[in-house]
C-alpha cells in the first residue's frame, strides 16, 4: 500500500459533522454506513462515533473516524472547540428547507475560522433533504457563501466543496464519499 501517512499523523482521518438539530447528520451517516433511512426523528445525545473505510483511490486506503455531533453541541462554540482539535475535515450540514439552518452553518464557519483551527483543512458543505419541494435556501445564496470563503485571504479552509444530498433517497451520497477521499488524500500530500 502506498503510504501517505507520515509518522507524525495518525493513519485515521478525523471527520466531524456539524450542523443544527434535525438537518440530517445522523441520517447521512446511516446511509454512508449502508443502514436504512428512518423517517422518525431521534435526537443524537452527545456524540456518536463510527469508523468507515472511504472509497479506495488507486492504492490508497483511507480509514475515517466520523464524529456525529448533536445539533445542540455543534451550536455551542465552547463545546465544539474541544471537538475540533486535530480535525482533518469538517462536513457542515444544513437543511435546504430551513433557512435558519443555513444561517447557523454560516455563523459556525465564521467562528471556527477566526478562533479554532490552527491548520488549513478541507471542508464539505452538504445541503441536505434535496428530495423535498419546500426549499428555503437557493443556489445563489450558497454560491455567495462559497465565493466569500474562497476569496478570504485568511481562510483556514484549503478547499470548499458543496454537494446537495438526500439521506432519504441516497441522492449524491455516492458522489460525496469519493470526493471526501480525494480531499483527504490531496491534503495529506501537502
Ligand atoms: N425528507 C428527508 N428527510 C430527512 C433527510 N435527512 C434526514 N431527514 C429527516 O430529518 C429528521 C432529522 O434527521 P437526523 O438525521 O436525526 O438529524 P440530525 O442532524 O442528526 O439531528 P440531531 O441529532 O438532533 O443533531 C428525521 O426525521 C429524518 O428522517 C432527507 O434527506 N430527506
Ligand atoms: Mg443526529
């Protein structure tokens, strides 16, 4: 196996899901882990951890430890700070049908950029629940956020990817995983 992981770095990537309550973080991870979609809402209490092997890229195998953090902890900046130590990638999730959830990740992004991250990391923004019709967040608003992040000279984000997903239908979940592998590999090569 081609070894991208030098000794100073763990060979497992820490990937943290952040977003307000009920945006679908747990549902997306269930889909990633091949579990069935559940229509009922069960609030995550604290943090759930799951390990997954991301899609293999060439000869590189990436193990990842996902942190599925409850919306209540994710939106508490002091608690969140501790969980972001040594993070390799952050997945910000909002609900396309709830504008407030988009504002929430915008706020989080600003706070995390200014006072938490030491090194540059790649991030993925997921607009979830694309199967629903009652959208409150439109493409131009997401584009504006991404443009703003890409033009910020002091940014702590090396790459920003945006994907619309549905944990219910599974739409774009297959696209999201290899993208995540590529982001982590390109960061490790630096
Ligand atoms: N229609 C639709 N419903 C979804 C989707 N993803 C999640 N849901 C529903 O949204 C609700 C909340 O989903 P969760 O995955 O528990 O949300 P969460 O972000 O983990 O919430 P917390 O644990 O409280 O932070 C549940 O009722 C899910 O069935 C989706 O893509 N489409
Ligand atoms: Mg949850």
